[in-house]
């Protein structure tokens, strides 16, 4: 029985790691039939991002700004491709406490700032059957 959980309210975005953001933007504009609506550099994550809305689903392309950053290391090890799926949660602090109490490994025990001003945290893939899961607080600060 699941209890003491605020719960996931939806998918916030799907993150895709790319080597060259400008080329990937052109490609995804063709694939999705929509223009990139925002680009952003997130220095703390060592990443440059581009966002698309495909219907109700947000797609985030991620290019590393540092080969030693998380996206740079991901591409070096696995190549380009889906990096993570991000879920919206109502209260990220409570959700992280719940996950930790359930024995789910956390990369981030406390939220940090991500793209688009969201508070974010990652769950460890060793605890999630190999999937990198990001949780994003529904409220932007």
C-alpha cells in the first residue's frame, strides 16, 4: 500500500543529451514541427538547454558546456540519447523525504536550481532500474 506520498502530478519534461545543440535544435524543429521556444545556460549543471513543446509534452535538449559535467560524461560513456525523464511533484522536499524513507537512492538530498527556475533533484539510477529520474517542484520561485 502506498501512503505518505504527495505524488507525481505529471511529466515535466524528457531530457535528451546532444553533442551539438544548434544542430539538434534544427533537427528537432523538423521532427516536432515546432520552434524551440527557449534556450538557457545553467552554469551549476554545466549545460546549455533548448526547450520545445510537443503537444502537452516538453522536450529539453541538453548540451554540455564542460566535458567533465554530467551531460559531457553521459555522452562520453553512452553517446547521445535520452538522458532523463522529469516528473512534477507538489512538494519536492516532502517527496525527497518520502523517497529516502522508502530506500530509494538520491543523487540530491536537497533540491537545487534547474532550468526555467524550477527546484529539481535527481534519484539515483541504481535505485530506479537504470532510469535517471528528475523530480521538479510544481511551483517556480
